[in-house]
């Protein structure tokens, strides 16, 4: 029995010794492989590093830029261009600006938006289009300006110069832009252009040269995120070449009696005439409407500017005035103090009150 126990213990010891030897061999083999891999990585890293250090500064900057852009791309958040949570509503405005061509006068401020078309028109004091000679802009790749007529046409030329001396009296007087299109300065689109912003946050100005006007006109362009002028009319206090001289002396005769004006009577009692647009009055208490080419104003002031077409006074303190289409009215109160009235469209006034535009 003792011999059997001794044999079992010897066999168990032999098994343990064999297992230990095998484990030692495996450990030596894995350690050898790990050392080989480490040596390979070190050699590759050292070779790459030596290659980079051997490169010129331009190549090193290139590698650094690639590493920086890769890290920035990995850490940058992914944001959708059109998030439903972002308000996409845009308020379009229709406004008229008046220029007196006086020193120190503030330039018209037109709001534009990215890829939204804003139509800009120039008219004279009589409401006729004022032809544009040139639009000067240094906002390349920031705004785009498009005109309906040929902008490459040379100086305007009187066609009557091309006829014989004997036939000059019978020749029609018609000033043309002698370009390929032959567009007349009397063309209805000669005084307008469209402008849009190509980027967000664009701010700058353009200079517009009008035919027959010595002073260039500067126009401010401001990119707004939620508002833009779909129509901006700039009324210049002057006479354009397209206005016939005989029209300056019309309606100056004396007429006996006054014709009935139902719209003016409605204004006197604060009733909106049919087809009229309600306006916002700033400066004094009053009401204003626009219908056709006239401004109807109900106020307690005695208006003296602009020219009064017609007026009706009621039994109370209010007087109804029919005026040419304008955005500024001057008048005096019962104490002789002068007040300036500003007329705006309701959408423009609401946008200003909400801080959407300045």
C-alpha cells in the first residue's frame, strides 16, 4: 500500500512539472512575439518620424493641417441646415424713401436677405421713373445686382443730331441709350434694378448715378435674418428727364366750385375708403390711408407740406387731407409749433416695434 501511494505522488509531481515546463515555453514564445511586434512598431514610428523631420516646412505644415482638420471634423457637432425648431418665417416690406438732396441727409436703408429678391425703383417728384445711368458697387461676391436693361450702353445721345439740318424742326425729340438694346431713358424699367444678398450678415452701400442728376445717391444695404424689402421705392425731389416739361404747368388754373370726393368725406369721419390701405402714423395722433397715387390723412394739424390736393374740415378738430403719395408730412398745431409726421406701412411699423429692423 505504501508503494502504491508513493507511485501516485511521483506521477502527480511529474504531471505538474510537465505543465510548468509547457507554460514556461508558451510564455517565452508569446513574450518573444510581443517584443518583435514592439520592435516593428518602434522601427515604423521612428521611420515615419525621420521622414517627417526630413521634410521641408511646407510639408510639415500640410501634415499639421490635415491632423487639425481631422480632429475638428471628429469633434464638430452635426447640425441640420433646416431645423424645424428654427423660425423660417420672413416678413416682406414695401416702403418708400424720400430724398430732398440736402447736405447731411440720411441715406435710404434697404433691408435685403439671402437669395430674396429686392426690387429698387427710382422716381422723381412727379412719380415718373428716373433712369439709372450706372450702379457702382464694391460688394463683389456678397450681393448681386441685376438690371432689366443693357447696362453697357454708352452715353445718351439725341437722335435728332443724326438728321439733316433742314429736317431738325420736324424730327422727333427722343433721347435714347445707344446700346445694342437701344433702350430709351423713358422705358418704365430704366429706373429700377433688383438686388439680393449672397451671404448672411452683409452690410455695405452702393452708389447710384441718375441721368441728369449731378449728385450721386448712396443707398445702404443691410442683410436681416427675418425681414427684407420686396419693394423699395426711392423718391427723389427733382424732375427726371422722362417727365414732360409741359406737365409741370398743368392743374395750375383756377376752377370754380369743388367736385364731390366720397373718399375724402370717409376719411374725415375715420372710415376706411373702399380699396384703400391703412397706414401707420408716427409723430402725432392721426390716421392715414393710401389709395392709388394719393395719401389720405386725418389729423388735427394744419398741413403745409407737401402740396395739398384737397382738404375737408369737419365740425370737430380734425381735417381730412388728400396729398400726393409721400412718407413725410409737415404741419403746425394750434400753438404754431411745427410737427413732422412719418407715414409707414403697418408691416414696417410692426417689424420696427418688434426689433426685427432698426
